[in-house]
C-alpha cells in the first residue's frame, strides 16, 4: 500500500456533500431500501449487493452519536445517494462499501491544513471547481482519517487489538 493511500482523508458534511479522493470512488447509486446487515457497528445501517457481494452502507453521522436511534440524513426533498468507495484497509472483510450523501461527491485534495479542488474533466461523480468557505460554518466539514474509520468499522481477527 502506498504512502499516499495511507494518508488520504475523507471529509463529510452532514448537511451537504461527501468529499472524497477521486481514486477511491467507484460509482454513485440512488438510494434504495437497504438490505439487512449483521455487522454490529452503529454506523453500519444496512447493505446492498454490489459486484456480487454484500456491501455495508455506512452513515458517518452515527460515528459521532451515542445512540443507534439516529435517523438517516435527508435533504429537503428527502433524497440521498450512496457513494461506493474502494476499501483501503488491507485485511478488511469487504472490498467496497457505501457512504450516504445528498449530492454527488466533490473530488478534493485534503490535507491537515487545507482543502483544494482537483481540477479535472467533469465526470458523473465530481465537479470541476469546488469552493469551500470553512470560516462561515455553512460548509464546515467533519474530517476523520479514512483508514481509521475503516479499521474501526471493519475489525477482523488479524487487526483486532
């Protein structure tokens, strides 16, 4: 695994978009009623079938909550999407998983002290130019490390403490 993969960050704004490195995005799916999923973590709210495998649906808001009774996030129209991501944890029990988003994700370069847009050709899952004003609080993002989230969610006997 390269150092660039180890240092990737994911930013999640519960009232707006998901911000992810473009290399990890597989596709965007419209939300449907999730299948049951037996994984016990509170952030895993269901599953779907993707590439002939059951893939967990992760609600990142639930990582911060103390209760399992948090409703799924919805925008004013009651719609949201599932962003399929490739796993970056080497010994995870799944190759992909889905996180909840309201709109297509933004492709950004995220560092500990800066967030900048990746200028590239338009794709179905990204914008050419993104402006975040982190000083106003309107698009303030919760920025955990993706590898840390995965290790918490997808504990296996090989990486359990």
